[in-house]
């Protein structure tokens, strides 16, 4: 197949950042996605509906002319989130969920949750109001190996949580392991997962063999190839509860290429094309639309988009770097080629 037309996709997990980053991040996502779930981990987190509405306006102001891109907002769960704020969020047409970061798990997670059980009344309110809980699923125990943190989170936090709140909608974000795939497959129809392009394309060898590649360092960290293969099988299987979430997360070149480099891969510039490479390699291009354009809105109970995008199997070169305000960012595949190109978006 050399040409593929899909219903306009959505991105169910993205970091757009703020202020001078928005022209780059919003332009890149608006090129190929109708909507995106915008993560709330700004330096000063998006804690309230008022914060989310103000942030939404800043994103809308950065949209290219004539773009219909719709940001779908999330709130940041903290130890002091209240039941009342859940009710308020559930009533807002602009807020689609609340994001749980275990404190210390990733970029800008210092304000995250320190004791999940203490928040069970808040989670109960989310279940009651049918407001999805979006989860960064890694434990933060210093004595847990970084490659085991997702599995440990499933065992110690997710299994008890989903047993306690069986009607709660849960999106297990950016899953990286076979264990997470199995957890979702065995779960109820209220449990889904997003999968990034980079976790489908790469494994931990790509991160370390031949020298450390800071631009492939993200959290949860890339795992071994068996896990990558399990993710590839899951997304191409036609299963309705795996959907596209890029976790595109820009950082400046300086912050990544440092003695203590920060976590995040930037893929929004070519994400759909990168996913197409994976589905092509798996001889499953016929499953891409389901993953990119149907499963997400069906799970979030939103309408599917009405436009289309067309991809062609024509390779393109990714620029060596991109602007991020006054600084530069290194996108995934910088200076290399991607095998597909987005031709047209309607
Ligand atoms: C994300 C970021 O930079 O905000 N980083 C990452 O490695 N994925 C945060 C996150 O989603 O964990
Ligand atoms: Zn993320």
C-alpha cells in the first residue's frame, strides 16, 4: 500500500508546554490531529478548572489560522484535590479527565500524589461523575529498579484501585510493558491505554548500544524488545482499548544533552508518519485508523472526527532541530528519514 486515507486522528496524550513553546507544539499537533488530550504538568501545574480554561485560551491563541484543532484539557491530581473540584471538572465541557502523577515519577511531577489511598474519596467522586483518571503508572520507590517500575505499579496500585472502583474510567498512559498490555486486555471496558510511537519503534538497546542517546530518554524508560513486541501486537490487534497517545514532550536541546538530561521525546512533528511505519512493518496498515482515529473517541465517549488525512509511502527527512521559543529542540529522527509523509489534511 502506498497511500492511506484515514479519518482525522486525535492524540490522547501530549505535552504542549506554555508561552513561547506553543507556536511550535500547537502547529505540529494541529497538522495531523483534530483533538489532543493536553497534559497538565506545566511548571505551575493546571490544578483547577479556571487554570485549564486559561491554558486552553493560550493554546487556542497559538493555533495556525483556519485550524480547527481542539485542545481537550486535564487537571493535575494533587494531595489537596477536593471532591468539589471533581464535580466542577466533570461539569466543564472542556475538561476530559484528571491526571495522576506519582510524586517524583517524571518531569514536573513534584506536586503529584504522595499517597494514593488518601485520595480514594476523590477517586470515588471521579467514578461517580464518570470523569476519567489518566495515570502515569510507575512506582517511585528508590529501591525499585527503573525497568520494573511499571509492573510494580500495576501490582501495588492499579490492581487494588480498579478493584475498589470498578466503574472508574482509567487510561493507563504510555504503556511500555507486556504486563501492562495484559492488564488492559484482562480489564473491563473501562480500562484503556495509550501507546507512544517511540515505545513501538525503539527498545532499550536503541537507548544505550553504541553510546547513550539522550533524545530517546523518556519516562517510562524504553524496555527490552519482548515488551516492544508486545506493544506492537497490542496496537495492531484491533483491540478497542489501545489508542494513540504520542506523549510528545519537548525539552530544549540543552536540557536533554546534559550531565543530568531530562526525560521526554518530541514526536509531534511526524507522529502519525512514525506510527504508520510501525503498522506498515507489522503488515497491519488496515488497523491504523482504528488505533489513531476510532478507539480514543469511543472510549472517551466523544464523536469521531469527520475530516480525513492522507499519508503516502514517500520518505521525508526530519530537520536537524526545531525552534522551541528562543531555544532549539531535537525532534525524534532528527536529520534522519521517516518512511511516510502526510500529504493532505481535510
Ligand atoms: C514527560 C514530560 O516531559 O513532560 N516526559 C516523559 O519522559 N514522558 C512527562 C511524562 O509524561 O512522563
Ligand atoms: Zn506524558
